[in-house]
C-alpha cells in the first residue's frame, strides 16, 4: 500500500505551508538541510533564527511529524534521546505530494481539472513549455518502446 504524504492542502498558503503548519514547515526544512537532527538541534536552530518557542513545543511538533510519517526517529542516548531524519528527501517528498494532489483533483473533478490544466498551459510563456514538451516526448518514446 502506498503511503500518503499529503494530509491537508492549503492552496492559498506559500511554499511548504501549503502542506504543513508554519512550525512544521520550518522544522522539516531544517531536518532536510541537516540530514538528521535532535530536538535540541532543531530548537537551537529555530531560536537562532529568532523564533520564540519552547523546547517542549519543538518536541511536540517533531512527534507530530513522526506520526504523520514525514520524519523517523532513532533512539540515541539519555540527554537527547532521539535523532530525527526525513523519510523522503525534499525532491521525493515534493514529487509525491504533487502526484497525490493532482491524482486527487483528477479523480474528484475529471474533465474540469483537465480543462483547467490546459487553460494554465495556454497562458504560460512558450519558453516554459519547452521542458514540458520534452517530458511529453520522452514519455511517448518510452510508451512506444513498451508497446512494440
């Protein structure tokens, strides 16, 4: 069974806050940047960025991200008992999240979703279409190879 990445989608927010709360987004960004981090590492990094929050709040959000299966934790020692790491790197997470959102839109709205995608494509700069055209061509070539 495929694991879900997107718990909620807030289209009017910016960046990762479309998918996470503000503190969750800050924390996952820190963990991605470091590879792994303890709660103390995250707390101190956020404090150094000027955020005023408690160590307990950071631990609570880290635990929430573990429950959401965004982070995994490994037992360490006594002082800072856990090290946290992302289950997917930023690129894998983004790809999975976009796939889930688009799949959901297409499954839930069908033709209107396809029509809106087409409207969006017609409105963009032709230069921006070049990578999409390449991807479509590659997908077509791959499909032709699969169906001799």
